[in-house]
C-alpha cells in the first residue's frame, strides 16, 4: 500500500510488455487469420479465378510465417505500445483510486472542523464530491477503472493504429540494386532485390499523419471508448 503509483505503473508495464513479447507470434497469427483477401478484379472475366481450396488453417498460417521469418514482424512496435499503454493504465488507476480515497477521508475529517469560513467552504466542496462519488467500494473501483480506460484510449489510440498497420503490412522489396558481375570475361550488371527494412512505430505514425491526415491516427476512438466497459467490469 505504501508504494507510489509510479511503482505500480512500472511493474505493470514491464510485466505486460514481457507477456506481449512472449506470446506475440500468437497475436500476429490472429491478425493474419483476420485479414480479408483483396477482391478480384471485375474488369476482365478471363482473369477472375474461382478458388475452391479450403481456407488456410492456423497451423498452415503459422508455418508460412515461420518460413518467411516473420513470426516477430512488428513485435517492437507492439511491445512499445503495450509498455506505454500499461504504464498509463496502472499509473492513472492507482492515482485516481488514491485521490478518491483522500477526498472521502477529507470529507469525514472536515465534518468535525467548523471554526472558520474557509473550512465551511471546503466542506461544501467535499460534500459535493462525496455526493457524486460512489458510496460502495465496488462503485468507486468501477468509476476509477472507467476514467482510466477513457484516458488510456485518448492517449494510446495513435500508437495502436500505427502498430496495427505494421502488423498487417507485408515486407515490400525496394528498388533493384545493380551489381557488377563478370561473365565470360565480360562485365555485366545483375539486378538484386532487397527487402525494405520494417518501419518503426514512430515512422509509421508519421507516415499515416502525413499521407492520410492526423485525424486518421485517432481512427477507432469511438469503438475503443465503448470497449472501455470490458476492463472496467474486470
């Protein structure tokens, strides 16, 4: 109980980041399985292909990612986002709980002190806070969790959007590199394709804001606010 909110935040953030890194291949597998295939072109009937093969299973998707060495594609972005999100959640939750407890205790102590006009005014404020704050421990915990969830959504939605883009992106080849090669005593140039390095979280967020507008970073905020009820109830 004597630990400051920052201690709870650091322990929760480190634990959440470690768990995220440990089970990240399963999270990436879930994202891959949720991908919808691009629609086929309707311009030429001859190019339309009817694929009767069964959909890819979880094991097949896992093996495909393993062969492409992509099981941890976007892991750094996910761990960074989870680290920041967990820190904000635990710090805000512990701070709000302590503030609410302090307000309630202050109201009880101030009821015995009615000597000055300043104390009387303070009592009115505290009575109002005690009126709007839930009386039960469960209600106070639910209110604190809800406020924490709302704060977390507004502060971390851009991070989650950037992380999602990185996880859903496939490695793209960069421009071909011409390398000299000697063949039959003649020097010719061969073309070699290199894979573009994976963008980090901050580069992806900047790219989204630059290409699609800064408001696109907050895409999905309303849905996330509705989902605040899930951790609050937990």
